[in-house]
C-alpha cells in the first residue's frame, strides 16, 4: 500500500496529530491504510468505500461505548468521514497500545510452557469480553440474529474469516445466547507488552454476537501452522476462570477435544 503524504491529511485529522507527523507502517491488510504516528502514541486509519468506512465508524462507536467497561482497549481520539474524489472515506484515530501482537510473539517464543501461558491469558481476556454488558448503542436496530448479520458482512472480510463463516453455514450451530463479542478475535489483534497482555485492538466487528465465533477465531491456525498441542486446553483453563454457560463450555470441549477442570 502506498505511503501517506502529510499533504493528504484533512484539516480535521491534522488537529489530532503532532505538527508534520511521520508514520511508521505496520503489517496490514488491503482494506485500510494504517499508520503509527512516530512522535505520539497514536494510530491513524484511513478506510475507503461505503462498507470499509462503516467499519471505522462502528469501531469508533464501540470504543466510545466501551471506554468505561474496564476492558483493555484503545482510546478513541477522533473520527472524520467525508466524500473524497467520489468515494466515501473515514479517518479514525485511536491511542496506540504498547507492545506487539501476540501472533508475532508466539512465532519467536521457543518455550512451549510460555506459549501455553499466553493462550491461557487470551482465554481470560475472551471471558472478560463475553462477560461485559452489551451497551445499548451497540445493539442493532434490525432483528436478525448475529449469525444472519455476520453472513451479510462476509464479503468484506478476510479470506480466513470467509472460510470460517462458510464452515459455520454448512454446520450451522445451535442457537447460543448472544454476549458482547469482539468479532475479529485473532491473535494478531491481541497486543502484548513484556509478560502481559496490554490490550485488544480492531473493534470494528464488536457488538452482540455468538461467543463461539471469538473462541474459534482465537484458536484458529496461524496460516499454514496447525494449533499446537495443549493450546486449546490452556485457552479453556483461562476462559473458565470466569463463569461461562454450559453450552459454550461444551462447544469448546467438543470442538477442540479438551475438558475443562471444575
């Protein structure tokens, strides 16, 4: 993706940033331009198109509504939406969480026990998210179930998420009570700093949903690499540190062939 020139920044966006900002470009997909602001702990995103810009708007809403939840999430700094060169465009600025993605950390961590402790920590964070009350502003105005809503969004998702949704279509699971979900709970969206998780990023898919979706994404394979032995059991140990429903516990146990203690 081409680097962003400072001259391209709208005036409303410049107000959030240091004078003459410089950007470092992290690994990213093609649906958004993402830049780490070099002189401030900020992340700037630019998303073009109706569907993509709506994700930025929703992320801003989710971060704002969940700001007092106690969850480890970025702070929403600003949102600017405009028509530019015949296309709808959204700019989103959020605080940058310290550290690196857990996916990166696991790739270079040689100690199996340490990697399994990270999976347990991810389970704990997932349980905290699913146990958080759903803000009224994040509830959809229409009545379809989360499953129907996610099918409508699939065409803008990554190939990995599309494959997961298509598998869910084939093996449509029984109904589960909706909880707050992250909606893109992959390990590259979990940020770690030192020996702890500093937070979870990319909340554009947050809202009421099936918690099994978050669990499945968290335990999905990393590219061509299969889930390592013991990872699902470690995740479940962390996840069950908070009360979860029997159907959800049963889903994890049956799907990943593990048993939760207690």
